[in-house]
């Protein structure tokens, strides 16, 4: 009896091995013909794709913030600047008696990713914001923030996003010490401006954070595009403003000793920049290449050979499956055993400094045009939504296969729901997401991009494709 069970199990497993590519193939069991089960593969289901703009999104609560300017010959240019609120070290901060500023440094803590060319020089400008950043009603990525004309800091040189920095730690009443800190960008600010606008403020402006921010509106940081020869393709760097200990305006000053009037104390104090305390925002601008703009402007159902994916509220690819119901009508009742969306990277687009995105997101819209996970990746949040029991984030996919130059998604449950009419395709999208975090909203935590292939009915062996593989069982 044990062997009979084993033989039957072997037959059942064999149902899911399929032989056909362009036409369906059938493997049947010797049972009642009225309830025969058949195994099939379809890999010619049409997938229509086109490049569309992504949405602007709020940037005041990001994990990391972009800064830079990049010139991508395939996609166009992207510029990202920062608007920064500055905070008091503590309420009612007192500079003491006869405070004299020695230097002021804007410290920006790098956030772990750099995309582009790190070997060229970057020109970085710092200005004061015209308006109090904390009073803004929104912080969309498309928003620009007015600035004052006076240049407060300028740096031209290389950046070192992964190199720890050594600084002198000033300790009142003790010897100064040299210490190593996290990778950071340090920009020397104008002493006269900081003296007049921070050190010289009255006690009323230093009493509470909100009072201080009315007096000192905040700072704007941008990388100024220079010549192609000077900065090459440029680059985008990221900063982490999650901790009040790492970024801010570091002031080094002298003051009269509180007990011995002839003695002088040397003090260092950080006026922190942290999005957990007050607003930090990013502004992103895009100018698209001729090829990208052709797709964005096209109003017909033209299937272009490639589509484009660009984060920072840039570009995504919209997908549709126009003939699923027709396929169901021709095939009859069917159970999807496995459905894979295979996304080939376009040949020659994964070249330094424009390496392919290590991960893509795939999501859908609901009837209210809200972004939702497809059921295969809908694990819920464990609190307000239970998710889909068919979800399996471990097998969902979306990671770049560097050997085969492609991304693969498992969308079995989503395709079954579309075929059964349990859900409508109000829009299915591919977008770039950070390697370590799947994001439904437009991503501002990475700058990697991808140029991908498209569906072809009769592809050549060398074509880069967007293809849907459907493995199914037909029930008669």
C-alpha cells in the first residue's frame, strides 16, 4: 500500500510540469473525462506597458533625504535640494557673558547611499530660507522654498559619503580630544551672519524652539550644476536627519567664565537638525530626456520598446493585461498554479555610474486610486488590516537578478483574482523601491533607476521583454 500511495503522489506532482510555450499543452490523468485535470503554460499573454510620471509626495518624514544633481543621458536631469529647520539645544539657551563666535559649521550626516560619480567635484551652496519652514502647510517634493540672496556657505570639492570623519571635541575645563564620527559633510558658515542671527539673539528668541525658528527661519542647501566637464554625470547623495545628535549647526565660541571674570571658557554647542523635532524637507526637480518625454506626451496606445523607472517622484511604468478575460473565455474554468511577471532590463543600461535598481516595487490601485499591495505581497500591518492569507513576501520577488539581468515577481493570487472578477485592474505599477524596504509611496530613499523591456508577440531571442508566464490547471 505504501508504494501505491507513492506512485499516486508522483502522478499528481507530474501535473505541474508543463511542456508548451506558445500554445497550451495537456497532461491528463486516466480518470473520469468529465472531471479531467490538465496542466498548461501560457507565456504569450499580452502585457501593455508605458512610462508615466510618479506622484509628488510629502518629504518631511523621510528615512533619508536626497541632495544632488545628476545628468542621466537616457532619462534626463534630476536636482534635489534640502530645506532645514534648525532647533535650540534646549529651551532658554544662554550663550553666557561676552560670547564671541570662533566658527560655525553646518554638519550634515550622510545616510548611506550615493548614486552617480563620486570622483568629481561638487559645488554646494547654503542660503537662509525666506520663510519659517515649520509654518509651511505642506512639504511636497514638488514644492520650492524661497531663499535669501546672501550666500552663507560654499564648498567646492569631492564628497566622501562612506568615510568616517575626525573632529576635535572641545570639552569645557578639560583637554580637547580628537574623535572619529560618522561620515558627514561639513560646511563652514559665515561668522558675521551667525553672530548676528544666532549668537546675538535676545533671550526672548532663545526661550522656546518656536520663538527661535521665527527669528532664524532655517537653511537651504543645494548642489549647483556646473559644466559637464567639471562634474561629469553628477550624483545624488543622501543624509540622515533622524537623530538630533548627528546633524546641525555646530558653534564654537568663547565666553567669560561664570565665576572667574578674567578666565575664558571655550564652548562647542550643536543647534540640531532633526526631522523628529522640526520640519526637514526635500525639493526635487526633473527635466526628462527626449525619449522619455515622447512617452509622457503620447496619447495613443503605442507600445514602446522600453519604459523607464526613476525614483524621487520621477517615473514609473503602468501595466495592463487587456486580454485576460478573453483568454479565460477561450480556455474555460482555470486555476492559476503559478503566475510570474518577468521584467528584463534593457541591454546596455546597467553601466556605471548608472547601475540598475537593486529592487523594484509592484503595486496596484484600488477603486479610490489609493495604492495597495497586490494580494501576493499583502501581509497586512498586524493591527488594522489582516492582509491576504495567500501573501508570501519571501517569494514575491522584485530583486534584481544580476546574472540574467531581470526582475521576477510572483503574482499568482493577483492574476487569479483578476480572472475571477474579485478585483479590477484600476492600475498596476512598477516603480523603484529601496533594497531594504518595500515602499508603496513614491520613494525618496534611493536614486537607482531602471530601463526595462516591453511585451512582444513574436520576440527575437535577444529581445528584452516584459512577459507574463501563466501556469494553470484547466478544469473541465
